[in-house]
C-alpha cells in the first residue's frame, strides 16, 4: 500500500501517521490485525452460508 494511502487510512481513524513508511505499515498492521488470527490472513474474506 502506498504511503499516502496509509496516511489517509490512519487519519480516518484519528491515528498518528508518524515515522517512515516501514514504521507506518507496522503500526497499521498492529492497529487493524489481531494476533489471535490464523496465519491465513485471507480466511476472513471467505463467505460461508448463514444458517436459516
């Protein structure tokens, strides 16, 4: 993700956008991903049928 997009994302949530690009990426990942998630970062994107 380009730096300007990270800056915009963080600003939308009122989070600081300080440091270089690597620091911003690390901060954004920590802010929006949770450590208990599985190693498959796309598993939350799959759809499953809802029970009726």
